[in-house]
């Protein structure tokens, strides 16, 4: 392995001889100069891993040298060393994107720490994270195999997401594969947990019921509308998984502090038509169809399945005596997002503003249909990264920053998540069977009962049915439905795509985040 090459620029370099000898004994290669102009020439003629730069030098000052080095070599780590503790000098140096800032007199251990922090940080973080997960692996495995309630499952999923995000820093592909296997095991057990408990939850036959799509607003949102002078903004990002929330959270927390980081359970099927309509109505899908037939579009009917959310929310608020001034905005493209930003001052006069933002769902579908997007989001980490990149440059970020500046309360949530599917499950149905890959509804469906969660009578879980013999079946873990005809083509096209509608930790357990402006 090549030695790390250090350039040290200081007009009193002769006084630093003991520090240089110390570093050379530690295996570093150190070149020196006593002025900024020669330092600039040296970085042009020789490749250095890091530069130590004195701030106060005659001739070309440290700040001037820093600016010119950064202009030529923006990624070269530069550590500023100075006698001055003046805040303006610190701000100027930090604003020029220095790697570290040390106050004279410096001792050898400070120098060594700065080197490790800047040159070995990624390696050290990777090793520590890998070690920590190895220690947690057995405890997490024992918990997964135990008899968990819905809150304990929430805790398991939080931990899995934490390790998944943290291990992105690791270079150990083996440990990542072990985590993927543990996630698969968790999803297998979670599928059985849902099968055992879902009917009882929906029918109120147990006291241990999680927060569900159709109870969410009544339990969480409505209490915030009681007598508050500040407007409440609820932003629903369609198809936002909990891990995607965790990667955009640090950016949002520039303007907000997270007051409550909740996970609730999406109803089945975990798709917009069912889950989001349940959220906005406070009713299960079969109840919506019965009570508000004009606001329900069935599987077999043409047109958008979520065109009446505003009307359903209006009815919901009235039923619970919430006489509030509110707005509803659905953002389906960039232009609508920009118009929303322009309209924000008008929304500050409302008690409640509901914004449905559709990008992440479109990203999921685009990844299936477009080869370029599929390559950009080749795995879970890349999918999170693409979500983060979109958010950083989206009108939604501008919306959230404006809301924070005005001191309004903010809620971020979603209707369901998605899961990367790998394993085909064969199903047969007539031409009226729906097209979703994670759940099927229709009559005379043919399938292997051991591979699915089967609901033979949709009334049991308050789902609509097309005819008297309709049933529902749901994929679990990473399965997806495929028809025997053209089976290989179908499998090759949809394998490793992100889908929703079925039962997995990623689809069912989703964020409801309450934030307050800083």
C-alpha cells in the first residue's frame, strides 16, 4: 500500500520538525514549504492526499492559498492551522470548504486525529458499522423468531431500516448479504403475522390493534385541529417508504425538528385506490362504496381511482364536527409543484392544508418501464439515493422550507410503501381479473393456497367485490403474480422491480411524521 502523501505549508516550518518526524515514524510521507506560492506549485507538480496550511503567512496568505488550491483541486482535503481564534477568519476558511480547522499550538495527536478523520473516516465508519451489526444480528434474529405484537414488529422494522441505511457506508458486501437474508426472514414471519391478525384488527376483535389507514386521521390529525392558531400542513408523498423518509429527514430537519416519528399500518391492498381513500374518508373501502357510491371507482371501471379524495375528506371532517377552513392540492407534475410554491402565501390563512405529492410513486413505475431509470436505481440503496436527489431539487423542498419559515406545523406521511419483487407465483384468472402484481381480485382464481394470503369473502375485511364469488389473494415477502402464458417473458420483465399491493414490511409499515418549525 502506498504511503499517504502530506504537504505542509507554514512560514515557520522549521519549528514543526518534531511533528514531521512523528508523522514519518507513523508511516506518512511529508513534503514541506514555507510559503503559499511554492505550495501551489507543489500541488500542481505532485499528487498529495492532504494539505496542512498555515493561515497567517507573509506574501500569499493561507486564505488566498486555500482559495486557489480549491479552485484547481476542489476535492483535495485541506486542514487550516492558525494562531487566530477570530470568528470571521474561521467563517471564511470554513466557507471555503476546508476539511478541518486547528488552533496553534497543535500537538502531534491532534494532527494524527485530523488525518484519520479525513483520510480513514470512511474505512473506520465502515468497520465500526459492520462490527455493530454483527453484534446486533443474533439479538435481532431472536426477536424476529419470537411471538411479536404489532409494536414489536414496528421496532424490528425500524432496526432493519437503520442497519440498511448505515451499512451503505460499509464496503463489506458479505455483511450486506447477511442483512438482506435477515430482512427476507423477517418478511416471511411478518406475512404470517398479518395472516393471523388482520381479520381481527379490521373487525375489532382484539384490543391489540395498530394505527391503520382508516383510523389515522381521527387519531393523529384531528386532535391537532382543535383550537390551534397555526396552520397545519399535511404532505402525503405517495408511495414513500420508511427508509426513504430516513434519508430525506436530515434535509428537512434544517428547518424543522421531528416531534414524533410514527409508523402506522397500511390496510390491504397496499395500493393508492384502497389505502389512500381509506385515509381520506376514515372508512374501509367497502364502507366507502356503500356510503358514498358516487366517490368510489371500482377495479373494473374506467378513470382515476382517487379523484374524490377532497370530497371524502370534506365528508370526514363534517362527520367529526371539524368546522375548519382547509385546502386540498394534488401535485402530479413539476408545473403544478411550482404553482403550489407561488400559492403558499394564500394557504397560510387555512387551518389545514393537505398536499398530495406524487413523485415517488411515479419513480417506482418509471423504474419498471424505463431501462435507464432501472439502471440508475439498480438496488435499494440506489433507489433511496434517487429519491433523495429528487427531493433536494424539487419544488416540495421549497414548499417545506417556506412552511418552516412561517412557523406552521408540518406532517409528512404516505399511503403505502413498495417492495422489490424477485419470486414469481403462478395465478390464473378470467379477463376481469385486475392487473396488479401483488394482489388479485376476481372470480375463479386459481393459485397455490400455501403461497398467498387468501380472503375468500371480501366482506370479511371490508373490501368491495365485483360479484358474489369474488375473492382476494395477496403476495407476501418478495413474491409477485405471473400468468402461466408468456411466463418467462413476464418474469424477466417484472423481476427486480418495485411493486405494491401485497404484504411486506416495506409496503405495510409506513411513516407518519410530525414536525415543528425551528
